[in-house]
C-alpha cells in the first residue's frame, strides 16, 4: 500500500520529470517570453532545441542559446549562426515585456527575489537578472534598468544519483555525511536533487527506508520552488526552505522540522561551516557540495581545507565532465582519504 501511494505521489508531484527540453520550452518558457522572442523560438526545430540549457537576452546584443558546451546566435528565422551580425538583436522592449510576463505584470511582487539577482518562474526555471543595482549599507535593495536575462532551463534527471547512492546510504536507515566536489556545470545540483528524492522515497534494492529530508535551497535550484512549492520531485518526506541563506536555514531546519538529513548546495563561507557543525552536533546528517576540481584543490582553501582535515565527511565524491556531465571521477573515504 505504501509503495502504491508513493507511485501516485510521483505521478502528480513534479512538472519536470520525463519531459523533453522542447516540451519544457514550449509549455513553460514561451509563455514568459516577449512576443518577438517567442515567435523566433517557435520556428526552431526539435533537434536544435533539445540540448538547450540557457536562453540569453541582452539589450542591443544578439539573442543566444547555449547547451553545456557552447552558445549560438539565433537569427530572425530561428536558425543558429556563428555570425553575431546575423542574430536577432534583443531590444529593451523585449526585456521589459519578458519581465512583465514573468512577474504577472507586477514587478513589485518580485522585488524580494530581484534583490538576489534572479527570479523563479513556473516549472522551477531560474532567470538570472542584470542591470543597475541599488544598494544601501552594502546590501542590495533593488535591481532596476534591467538589461540582461539568463533563462536556465530546469530538467530533472531521475536516477542521476544511482551510481553514488551505495556510498551515501548505510544499512536500511543510515546516511553518511557526504561532500560532493565539482567544477561548475558538472551536474552536482542535479545529483543533489536526485539524492534528496531517493533518500525521501526510500530504495527497494538494497532496501532503504525513506527518511525526513530538509533542503535549504538558497538559490532555488535543487527543488526549483515557485511560490514556495517544489517544481521538481524531491520526495514525499522532504521539506524545503526556498531562497533561504544556508547558514540560518540549516539551523532553522533542525529547530523546526526535525529532519534526519539536510541537503544544501555550495557551502564555503565561514558561517556555513559553523551552521554545518551545529547540524552535526544535533545528530542530523548532511549532504552538501563545494566548487572544486579535486580533493587537493579544496584542501588548499583555508576554511574548506580545515573542514576536510576535521574528518567531518565520511564520503567525498568528485565529479567532472570527462565522460559527460555528472561523471563520477573519484569516491574516497573522507576520514582516511583512501579511494573507494
């Protein structure tokens, strides 16, 4: 009965599972784009749209689409070009119209999000924003005169963490404190999302019972929340603090939601490390990540190097792109430093 109920949850929980990039763009992204941009992308064939990860709008610059390797200029006819002068030139009106659609015609409603330099749209897709920053007392108050937008397409990959779960789980209900080391755009957030999902649902073989998972999602990337509701399937036993600074969010989570494990992304500040130690002192397990190329790279940094030297993590996983995004380059014991 429990498994049957979980199947129902899986079928209704997320908007992004099992969808092609073209489907996501047509049903989520196009609705939020200015009419000129929308009409251009509508002309683009399936094979061109499928690998797209980012749509870039910059005022008085050509429209660009990126996959995980490179970017192309897009012509008025919806074709890729290597010549910037052939690309459709994005106007300020295109940016303004797109922002109006993304905010449901209420810029005021997204002011808090704009302070962080990005907003999240339905489907959990994150849109980075550039423009004139208004600050006070070294804190950002607002971003106005918006001149650039980076629409990052959120795609959930079910099973992305299959190869590492044997290192993360211990027995039927134990979790190893785990650190994922990864350069940018090597799949660490995708892997964290799937780790959360599997820990929350539980695993049939080897048997692992589902646990309470707390996600502190500072940049709204792991769960992809829209108006506080996860757009990605992070599991039925998972609670999410969206757009919350990691340091205070980890402490809030252990005080209010009694998680068995906390998952967060890209630690690095001293306050993050202090909060992480509070989590561990409370008996809660942690799965997190840092930017880096290998163990030696992380060890050179004063704060993170000390974290590894303190033997806090039981398992350390290193990712790369050597055999495609999300390649598991190395797994080693965080306490002995020995490769597994």
